[in-house]
């Protein structure tokens, strides 16, 4: 009489029909589309964040020297880092910078200063959490560090560059936290909808 134990094992729910070696577990086929959908969701989020940074970064407050303009994307950038995390924020920022170079809305100096700002503000949020006091000061701190690096590149006095950026720093400090709350609400609602769709 033939042994049909393997056939019964294959017909159990969750088995893929493949024999598993020692230390291996059977993986349910639905896990693969779930991971794929989450990866697509992550790529979509990053693309939308990069587009948002690019559009708001095209609007600038004039500066004393070419390349010293203050981008109005600063508070949005801080909020994105606080909600989506440092790595996704940096990735979206790099995509935005490349798009800005292609579109001609940014030059290499703008991209360099923006990178310094992102690393400074993002590191502050990554190290000291995303509580509202940290979110509020992250933008001004990042702008100050960016202006210090800019003064070294242009060989100009630091104080005038920092003073010129004060209106933008105040604007960033006042709007970063409300934008963070708004993005958190949007993200939570979007992910609830995504999880519902995936479960179905």
C-alpha cells in the first residue's frame, strides 16, 4: 500500500507543496504579494515626498548673495524627517535635488547647502527623538549649520548670512510642528487604508 502521508501534508492549508529541509519553514504564498504591495507603497511615498520637496523648494526667500536664498521647503523637510524617518527623508531629498538640477531650479551650491541642512536637521531628529521641541529647533539649527558651511565656501562673514536667514528660520520654527501633525494624520489614514486593501 502506497504511503500517502506526503499527499495529505501537501493538501494542508498554508503548505506550498515543496519539501522543506532542516531548519526551513514553509512560507505562505500570500506573504509575497503583501511584501510586494508594501514595497510599492514605500516607493510611492518616497516619490510623493520628493515631489513635495521639489515643488516647495522652488519657492525661495531672496538672499544677500546668489545661492543664499532660503527655501520654503525647510519646514516640510523637517516634518517629513520626523514622520517618515531619517533614511526615507534623505532618499527623498536626494531625488528632489537631482530633479531640481535637471529642471534648472537649483544649482550645485543649492544642492550642497540643502544636503548640509538635511544631514544636520535629520541627525538632530534621529538622535533626540521627534518631540515638538526638537522638531521646532531642528530647522533653525540645520539652517545655521548650512549658513556656516556656506560662509566657508564663499569666504564671506558668517553673521550676515545667518541674519539674512532669520526670517526663514522663524517661519520654519513656527510651521514645522503643525506640518508634522498633519503628515502624521495623513500617513496613519493612508496606511490604514493600505492595510485594509492588503488584508482583502
